[in-house]
């Protein structure tokens, strides 16, 4: 936008004006206005600015409140003009470079924003708004992002600027875009619509590139790493992280002092719960693994509650909370033969043919209740033994064993409850 703004200022012959020359009524500590922007507005609307107070006219230079309002008006006007330039760019570029109708058609169809031309089909001196079906253009943006010809951030900003014409009510506009995303049906479309919603809500947004990125937000925000092995750092508020299959292996660090008031959310846009495995690393990180061997790692997720991601959302709408995340983690670890719990409550569930494995669980006695649920056997079908290491060894009729490390050594290591199929 900076280049386009510079172009407008030069076109209006105001680029040579001293930016501070209209701040004569701005006091120390107050924010003034760029004089080039004010003069541009005066030329655009054909009248000079007059600072009034009641019915009295004081000056031709604004006070700080007027300066803020005029700056916003200038920014909005630049966005309105920019979107019109972009909407007509396919036809304009083709006209400037083609020599035949066939060549024009080829160049026009190949242009990145050719679908946007339909929104200015009725453009005239008396009708100067964008209008029409946004769906084809939205789909073309998604396709351009997927092909790598357009960055997510640029596509988001483009749709954001179009709000002036298509729907000034940002909530309604965001809902319309979500509807288009649902109709499109791709993860990229969903991410694009959610990026717009975050922008409307005033959230900080961080978009990655196709490479390895280091992204962070200092305020409540949305982080979209994209392809590459990205490092993402959230704020102390409720942040949302988006991940799509083939985005590489990402690492998330998040710190929220009051986690229950500021729940962080990880959205796996095209994966369902059965498509991923949860594990706990030696450093008590949450490691989410995908079929293509890529991972999302949440640093210290199981070590401290304020480093955890409180909610994980899947493509089918399933949402796991903190308890669900712990339970899936211990369930998915069974195949490795060793299951590590946390200092919080876990539900260990053993079903038919789950195999033999060892559970290590440490929680300060009396504060949490860990539970082992044996879903397909009754109490008479199992035996409990204490081995020489003071472990509890549960043996099932099919020969499978569940060993609870140090269960009898200390209350901090035991499982407080064991339930059976008959209740």
C-alpha cells in the first residue's frame, strides 16, 4: 500500500508538501496529521478544511481529534481507490500490452485478478461501487494461494479492503466469507476467512511464508505458519494457531498467566482426531504427529498449565479440551509400550488387544485422581501383583499386562482408581 499511496500523492501533486506543515494546532504529546494527506483530501472533495468549535471557525489546520478522524478518512479513501485499481488491473494490463483481441483474451484470463473484474462490470461515473457475486473471486484467491502466486497475508488484506463496498458491517461480511469458505471446502479457504475475521476483531495476525519462519504476536493474535518448519510464539492472551497438512514441522511456545481465562487454540484445518497421534516428549512437550511424519510440538505443554494449548480443534469440528488432550496422549502412547502421564488427572483406558505396556504417572498425592479403566474385563478376570520394584502389575486373562511404575512406593506415583467393565 505504501507504493500506491506514494503514487496517489504524486498524482495529486501533494508529495512535495512538508508532512508537518499543517500541525500548527497540535500540542506536545498529541498526534497530528500528515499535511500531504490532508491536502489530498481537500483536493479529492473540492473544499478546504476548516477547524470549527461550535459555530465558530478557528483555523484551516486541525486539532488532534480532527487529525485522527481525517487520517482514518484518508486511509479509507486510499483503500477504496486501491481496490478499484486492482479490480481493473486485469483489463488494464491486457489493454496496455496486447495488439489483438485473442492476445487480450489470453492475457486477461491469465491475470491474477481477472475474476475480480466482474465486480466492476457496472462501474460508471454514477455507479462507483464494487458489486456482484464475490464467490468466483474468493475461489480464485484460494487457488492463487494454493499455487503460491499470492501470499495469504496479501489475500487477506485485499478482502479486508473490499469491506467498504461489499458489506460495511464487519460481522456480516466475515460470516459471508465463512459461507464462501464452507462452499469452497478447502482448508486454505477456511484459513483465509478466519484471517479476515481476526483482522476485523482487531487481533494481531502473523502470516508465514513458504520457508522456515519465526513468527510471534505480542497481543491476542492469530498465527499461520504455512509451509516450512516454523517457530511460533504466542502472547499472554488467547491466541489461535492454524496448521494444515504438509505445512512442515512447527514448534509452538505459548505462555498465558491465567490459562483458563485466556484459552489458546490450535486448529488442525484438514485433519481429524484419528489422523494424528499425541505423544509426550522427555521434556514434557506435546508432540502431535501426522501420517507424513511431520509434527506440531507445543513446548512444555505437560509441564506447566500456563504453557499449554487449552483447545485443539479438528476439521470435523471436534474440539479437545485440556483433559481430552491428556487422555488422548496417554491412549496413543500405549503402542510404544511406555505411557507417561502428567501432574494432572489422566484417564487410562485399556480395551481389547491393547497389548502390554508400562505407565509412569507422577502427581502430588491428594490433589488429582488418576484412573485406569479396564473396559472389557471384570475384577475376577484380572490379577494384581506387586513386583520387587514396588510396581503394580495388572495381568489380564489374555496374558496382557499393565505395569504401574512405583505404584506401591509412594502415593505420588499410584493410580487412585481402577474401574472394570461391570462398573
